[in-house]
């Protein structure tokens, strides 16, 4: 199902990333930026499908793991599998958060918090611009 980029296709340098990403995608994925709350079209997606990294097209989250958190960003309670994302502590001036990155390309996706729903209690609060959505027919195949 994934359209993941091969190692040869994936950008390696900053200038290569700038060529394949929009300015907004670059700011979020490569500079750990944040899109304005409530601006992502992905907030309203509830059809069956997969949310992929906008940088490398790796599968990250499934619609079944998405929920409405009320925060203004697409939110998920768990990644599609344990190896899809990596997390790391981010220390800022005002607070300490856990950053979520794509395990394949290292792109910044957003943050994870411990105030989500069961069964994980996690809220993966992600930038919609860092994601692409591919609808599936419910059997894991892409809709044509």
C-alpha cells in the first residue's frame, strides 16, 4: 500500500529537500515548525485510509487510530506500527515536550502527549502539512 520512497529517491541534503517540499512542508518537516491550529484539511478526514509522511511517503497512521481531540491538529492514539515513528524529548524555553518524527526520513511530525484516549492514553498531535492521506477500500488497497 505504501508509496514509500526508496533510499535512492529520498533526498539527502538540505537543498534536495527544498526542491521536493513546499515552503510550508519544509518549515514543518525539516525545521520542526508548526502549522496554525485548525488549518489542516486532514482534520475532517474520517474515511478509511492511511496517513503517510509528506516527506518520504512512509505509512504512519490509519484512520482507525484518528480521533477528534479538539486541539486544532490531526490527532491519533497510536501509530500504524511500532517502527513507523520515533520520539525524542524536546527541551524548549517554556516547556518540555516529546517530539514525534518519521522513522524513515526523520521529518518532524508534531508531538505526543499523555492525555489521549484508551487504549494507549496517547495523543499524537500532528501537523497536517507533514502528512498525506491515501484512501483505501477497507481491505488495505488504494481506491482508484
